């Protein structure tokens, strides 16, 4: 990736975030028109992404606890981890300092995938305290 194209990626991320915020600020009631999760609609099982749209809308309105309530894994670990990895990527592109070894390791990706599978199973258990993780 060239330096010119690499500079467009952060701009795209910022523009996308601003676009989400603008849509929410101008029409927060649009959440009623978001289609349901197809996996949940077909099986009744909460997938790892169930609650992300409602959680994002909660986050954009400043309700961090509501966002965590909709999808704890993604809003407690996923977004902070994604922001950290993006920071490492940007630092590498601008300053030439590579990301730490753990961030470049395939083991980190496998660990995230395993955590996602475990979270999916646990959030679908019908007993307390696991039932609180359901979207």
C-alpha cells in the first residue's frame, strides 16, 4: 500500500464515524427500521454480532452502559482492541515503528476467534448470570 493510499484509510474511518453520528443525531428513530439479525430470526440463537446495531446507536447517544448491555464482548473488548490495532497500524505507517509481536501473531487472531465462540455459547445459555449476556 502506498503512503498516499495509507493516508486515506484513517480519513475514511473518521468520515465513517462522523457519518454514523450525523445519521443518529438527525434521525435516532431509524433504529426501528434496521432489519433483524438473520441468524437470530431463523434459529433464535444470539450470534456474536447480535446487538451491535443497537449498541452502536446507544454508544452514539452517549449510553456506554447500554452499548455494553447489547453486546458485552464487542463493546468491552472488541472496539478497544480494534482501536489499539488501528493505532499500531497508524504508528507503523507514520512513524515506521512496527506493531508488537503479539499484534502480528496468528495466535492472537486464533485467541480472538476462540473467545468469540465461547462468548456465543455462553450468551445463549438460559441460566443466570449467562442469560444477562443475551442481546
